[in-house]
C-alpha cells in the first residue's frame, strides 16, 4: 500500500507538463546520440551538465535519465542498420541484428529490439520501485565505517568489471582518487595540491573533467577514425515480426530481462556484462547454436532486453545509497550536487518528489521511446548520413560556453582543454575513462568517511572489521580480488570483453 502511495506521488510529478516535456526531450536526445555512432550517453550528459544549473532538480534529472536509457534504445538502430554499435552495450546486437537486416528483416529486427527493450525497461523499473524502500531502510543502519567499506567494494568492483586491462583500470581509479584530493582539506581547511592556483582551491570541477575526458576527447577520437563510407541498410521490410521470430524472441526477452535486472546493479560495466551474458546464455540454450551470427532473433532479443533492464536497475545503488555504479550514475550525482542535493538514502525522505518522480518517469520514458523508435526509423537512417565534421564544431562551441558560464572563469575553459587532451591520450593508450570518473566522485566521500570513522574510533582500525556489515562488504571486495587473480576466471573475463576492444 505504501508503494502505491509513493508511485501515485511519482506519477503526479512525472506527468506534469514541464517534467513530461523534459522526459520527451531526454528520450529524443538519448535516441539521437545512440543512433549516431561514437557519441554515447556519457559525453552527452557531461556536455549538458551546465544546463541543469537553470533547470529545476526534478526536470534536470528526468532529462538526464531519459538520455541514458534512450541511448540504449538508439544504439540498437545503428547496430542493426549499419553494423556500427552506437553504444558499447550494443556490440552484441550487431552479431544477429545486422544479419537480420541483410536478410531483408531490418524492420522486424528493429521492432524486436524496441519491444524487447520496452518490456525489459518496464519490468526493471518495477524492480527499482519495489526494492527502493527496503534498501533505503537498510542503508539507515550504515555508519561511516559501512559507507567506507561499501565504497571500497564499489571501487574494487569497478576495476574487476571494467573492460580491458585490470592494471589500467586500477591506474585510472587511482588517478581519479588523486584528482579528488585536489582542493581544500575538509578537516584542516588547508589547500592542498592546488599548485598555488586560487581556482583549484575548491577542487577540480566534476563537470569540467567529465566534459573534457569524455565529451571533447570522444570528438577528437571520432575525427580520427570516422569516415563516410559506411553502407547503410535502407530496405527495412515489414516492421512486424513473423510468428517464428516471435516464438524465438519471446523467451529470450524474459531471460534477458532477468539477467539485466540482476547485473545492472553491479558497479562497472553492468549493461555490457548483461548483454554478453544474455547472448552466451541464449546460444547455449538454443537447439540450433550454429544459427547465432546468421540472424537469430533470440540473439538480438536477449541482449537488447538485458542491456535496457540493466540501464534501469543501475539507478538502484544511486537512489538508495548515493553510490554511482557507472560513469553515467556519477554524472547524475554531479547533477544532484549542482542543486545542493546530497545523494544517499535521505533523498527519499527529504526530496520524495525527486526520488519517486524520477522512478515514475522511467515508465513514461520507455513508452515515449517505443513511440519514437518505430515510426522515426526513416529519419534515423537519414541522420546517419550527416558527415561528422559538420557536427563537431557546434559541440565544441557548446562545451566552451557551458563551462565558462558556470563560474565565468576562463581558467575553466583552459582546464577543459587540458582534460580533453588527457582524455584523448588515455584513449589512445586503451585506458577506459569511466573508472577515473568513479574515483573522482567516490574519492572525497571515501576520504571523509574513512577519517570520520577513525575519529570516532580514536584511531582504531579494527572498527572496520568488528562491525558486521562493514566486514561483510570488505570480505566481498576481497573475494572479488582473489577471484580475478585466478587464471581461469581472468581468462573468461578477458573473453567477455574481447568483442568490444
């Protein structure tokens, strides 16, 4: 009964004309940047962070959330029509989705992807709503020791589940933690690591790092690798799947939804892991595994459902504990901080309209995305023909103006350029930037809770081991470290991410 009251509040907020309009804008932008290969939700949300200064908190977060899960929808369109995944989690979609398009079933493939994503998104949002209140009640039992241990677990999981080299992911986490230490010490009030620059005494601005490392660096990388010779599948065929395709896709959607809902909660690459795991499961359960890679509907429906379910349940640690599970959730925390909202369990009690309005908007957003993705397929096909060199100058100008408008400081623009170059260099070294962002967000929180715990315990480190919840979280982190050190586990991890490298 309590859940129904909360959902009624959420829908009353989400259905207001203003919030509904921002949900539509977010879904439209998300689909657009998902369709255009190489942009992705992280750079887009990073570029739009300055806009949230002038928006109401609820409207801003609803729009950013729509961009995130809208990109999961849009990424499948490019993967199916062009064999270029607009999103990393859509890599697996290329395998069978594009083959269906080549077999003249592009319309059916797009419908299967959209409807499977809609079902998965709705179910996963229901899971978010159902588990939010119990998890928030549990989180109130957390002290600074438990929060420190939880953040340690999050950072370890982000390293273990990050794509590519574990060593490089660890280095990026450490770099993010170091950047988080720049500025004024929270206890002594002494400026540290600011190189004598007054502009750095308040720390490195989160939006600048995100926009530079993700937004501008992504533009530089795309200018280097993108061409206009991609062959686009324009013959869509019927948008209606036939009975055989429905029979194969239906069970795959259910299994993909279950996998994505579970793995999406994990820190790191939950959407990527879920899509790969779903494809592997469908192939092993199929009576004709050889058909996968030749246009099997199950090989499309399962991963698409999984990555969209994962994108919804990744909000659970953010909304209930204030812990970002991936780079997008870190950006969402940045947006909340802009409006002086402290992420964590207290959001449900102090800002219930924000908490439940965001959850309710996910259902509305999934409905909007189905309406957008199927009728506008022809428009997305035309957008894919726009040369990239016509898009990037506008993005560059928007970035510079957005960063300058926050503090009216030209130093911020210089800092943006420096992080853009750094992000490009890191990408050339195959270093994933998402762990850096997680380290930057969690670093100050990690330090604050660590020092607060030691003050309470008078310097006794055993407090982290004598509190049951804290001990359990640290043991889980230790198990992850030991597991990834086992050669067989490490080899399976590398095989999982080989397709996206």
